[in-house]
């Protein structure tokens, strides 16, 4: 049975959430183009063993859509996860995030490591490389202008056929059509404010190397091998976080949880099983030694 309700944040924003199943808690944090329904293949799979919670970010009805850009930020995105957890009485959870949700998940681990049993950081890296930051900020401005000037459908028609989405369209035309229909139902104002307040203003992952190197929460980084903006940042996260593993899904774009749900679920399920049994490792420092074979000191 699925139970739904609303959490209220410290700034008075109501967040719609849904919970299915029983057991250890898993919270799914959606991407910019998604919402709580885009985790359906994961909820159907993991709710057999876990209590699964999805929620709509601020700006995604039926969650509230604050009209002011100042109500949207990376810090707020993290606080909103905590607000949902507090409302449901969840002290700690496995947290699974994709793209925008992957950034929020990673920042949750940095800001509130005591609340996370593990982190799945998928498709995380857009605009993170220093050389791409200016372009990413410009694209966020352009996205917001298009959303407010031309509306949601025009934006969806362009955004959903970018170089990291075509893989999904080619692989699963019916699934991609469902994805497009869901995307078009979003609030243009909420989406524009998110582009300006969250996406454009978030710090580069490369500027967070020092705190990331101290992150001890078990972490799984998942990328598609054709999700080009995330490949280098994903490798950087693997190298920097001492408890991180990296999975790359073959011939896969950005919308990986819907494009390749079986492969995504399999990797996440294996990871959660290792964490639940207390066997997830911390990287041996010798693995980071300089050199190629270790034969030359």
C-alpha cells in the first residue's frame, strides 16, 4: 500500500511525498526532468524489501511552488530531504538521487552524514567541471528565460532531446513518450526558479574536494557511458571519496533509472546489500599510490 502526505519545511513550503513498502528506509530524490513518479521502476522493485519514499521537490506540484527565486538553492534542496525524513520519523536512510537529486544527495552526505546510511549519486556532474561552469550558468539562464517566455511544452520539446537523452528515446520509445508527458506537466515557474536558484548557483564539485575527501558514508556513483558531462566528475568523485565505488552503465545516457531500470536496480541493490551487512569497504590507501605497477618507487 502506498501512503501519501505533505511535509512542511522550516520556510513553510509543503512537499508532497509517497511511501510504499516496509523495512529499512530508502529515499529517492528526483532529477530536474523528473518527479516522484519517475522512480516507479525502482519503487516497484525495492518496496519488496525496503520502505521506499519518493517526494516532489519544491516547485514541482503538488508540492508548493514558491514564486521567489530566493526560495530555491542547493542548501534548501538538502534541507527539504531532511524535512521529509523528519516528517516520516526517519532517523537514517539510504538516499538515492539522480542528477539534480544526485547533487542534493551528495550535499546531504556532506552536511548531515548522520542521516545517511548510504548515498547513491547517479548522473551527477552537469556544469561541475571548471571549464564548463560559465557555459552551464548561461544555459541555466537561457532555460529559465525559455520556460517563462514560451512555457513548459516548448522547453520540454528542446530539453528532452539533448545529447544525453536521445539514448533513452532510441532504446525505449514508449517509455520515452511517457517521460515526455510527465515532464510537460511540471510548473514552468518552479522549473525556471530551480534553474536559477539551484542549478545555476550550486558550487562546483571540484571546489568541494576537501570535504569530499573526508566523507565516510558508503557511496555508489552511477553514470551512463554516454552521459558525457558526468563522466569526468564521476571519476573525480571516485578518486576523492574514500568510501566510493563507481559503476558505468554501457550505451546509456542520463535518464538511466528509466532507460536501463534493470541494470540500475541490480547495481543499487547489490550496493545496499553490502551496506546493510556492514561489509562496504573503505578504500585501501595503497590503491592511490603513484605509479603504474608499483614496481618503481
